């Protein structure tokens, strides 16, 4: 296994960076490109393990997915040209791949089997399987000593009208994909607005789709046409650097993050951080392929505790671990509620935060749907010789950011999981070699033997 050892320093942090392409948008660009006639080109696609799992499954079906210089090219054989795959489609650690492709396969007239790694195979699939089954797909789960295997036998679907109990962009997209591959009408209503990347991109691809408030309506016979796409920088990845700059103790620190997606359904983290007192400016706002994009300028800030309400959770669910880091050094108490979805992510993220934040001297209190974090204020985090990531990329990166301003070096165990969403995170944190200077935290990568973990 691998680990990060983070040695804090006191240098000024200044520079300009671009983070990799948005993971959610990258998945969708590949899948919708595979359903479109013609050749789709994708620039700035995230090349993390999760997205590459989606690409590999599409290639198993006969789709051409190839990187040419700095872009990816997707050429589909068409719905009637997809070929059954004799093996098992591997989703790795990607819940997005598993859920979206289950919807995708629900409309295809053959059987497909999907599995993932040990962590993914523990994550619940019932709320995806149940509505897809109601459309007419046959979906079974088989659990044995080798893992969990989900077999989807699709085709012969009928139209569906769904009112979701929990806002979920992945479930919504799985249902829309079933409508596309099964050629049926789909109507989805959510209790709160979830990420709308699918709706925006489907409009760009020419689908017959309408959005009315919390309702999305997809008409049958929605033919997609190939597009040239540019994926904006992932705000979920940018969040680690935003918070790293906010909590940096040097007044002259200034960090600019360029070309970051600021989709209204994704910027809950910016809203929360600004309520906490964060100095964040959005400059050069523009639209790129239907997605709003801006450059973010971030400076160190005196943060205060806030309440993160259930209403905001859909727009920042993935950012709660790094928001918890900001809360850890804020003055006062930060209360997070309505976030029970964190219990079924790559790990139980609420439990992970409850276990790991105290290692830095932070007091916390656990609730079924969230936690309270009593910020350190002007006190400095202590650091810890052994921080556990639980195989969760966002926990690993969040703890690395908190370690960057701690009193003592910290070792974060089991960091290979970071490659699923942010393959060059360590390089950026270690080298942070911009036009104006270098990042000041000393990261080193180590190979651990099994005895190191006992």
C-alpha cells in the first residue's frame, strides 16, 4: 500500500493552476458520445481510474474510445451495433459507472453483468435496481466469495414516471439512459434539485428533453448527434486547493484556480465557505459547452462556524469531507445535517471524519445524518503519525490538506485510492510549481509493507 507523509512548512503559497476535468461530466461525455451518431471529441476529460472504467466498458460493447494527442475520440456503432460482452464489466471503485451503466444496459436487448472492487460491491444498489425493474428490465444481484455481480437483461421497456424520495443525479441519469437505450418516455421528479449535468449535455447532443422546475422529461426517439466537448475543471477537485489556500497562515498567499465549473447545482461548497467568511472571488465567468465556468481567486481567511442545512446537501455532498477541514480550523461550531448519504459512499464518511479529525485535536460529535465540528480557531491542528483514509479518496485528500498546516508531520495511510478521481493530486501538492512560486508542503510517497499497517 501507499501513504502520504505531509510535513508542514510556513512558506507563502502563490500561484495559478488548473485542476483536471470534472469527473461527473467526463463520465457523461463518454456515455452520451457512445449513444450519438458520428464522432464525438472530448477535451480535458478526467483520466482517473473511475472514468477509464466507464471507457473500458463502452469499448467492450464495440465503441471506439481512443486518445488522440490531448483529446479523446468516441465513435459509436449505434444502438443496433452494440455487441454483447462475454465477460464481466468491471467498474472498479466507481459508483457512477455502476449506476449509470446499469441504466444504460436496461434498454439493450441482451444480458450484461457488472461488478466492482470490494468497496463498491458493498454500496447499495436497491434504489437504482427497483425503478429500472419497474420499467421492464430484469436485474439480479448475485453475491458470492468472488464479489457482487449485477446482471441486467434489458429491452422491451415501457415509459416511466418517477418521483424520487431522495435527490440523486446518478439515479436520475440511470433512468434517462434507460429511456435513451430503450426508446421510451421518461419523467423524473426530485424533491430537491440534484446535479443537472445530464440535462445540459443531453440538450447539447440534441435530445428531446425538457426541464420544468424539479421535473425532467425525456421523449422517446431522442436521437443524439456527435459533439465537440470541453470538460470544465472539477470543482470537487478544486475544493481541496480552495480550502488549502483559505487555511494557509501566510497573509500574502493568493491562489488562482482557472477554468473551474460553477454549475449552480455544484457550488454549494462556495456558498458555505463564503458564509464562513472565505475570501473567494469569481472572475471571467463564461459558458463552455453549456456549463458555466469561472476563474477562482482565493486568499487566506478567518473562518467561522456555520450550519450546513439539508437543503444544500445535494449541491455539496462530495465536498463535505473538505468542508469539515475548513470547519476544523474555524472559530465556533459547524453543524452538518441531512447528510446520511455519506454513510454509503466509498466508506462511511461521517464515521471516518468522527474517527480522524480528533487525531488533529479537533472535537466532533456524531449524528445519524451528520456531525458537529468544534473548530480550533486560532489554535493549530496537532497532526498525527497515523491517519486512516479507509480507502476513500476524498477522506485521504482532505486529511492531507488539514495536515498541511498542522504542528507535526502526518502520515496518511492507503492513498492509492486517490487515483480514482485525482491522479495528479500528490504531484500538485508536492511540486505546486506555478508561474509565481512553489507550494510549500513537503509530500513524500512511500511504499508500505503489510507490517506497517498492524
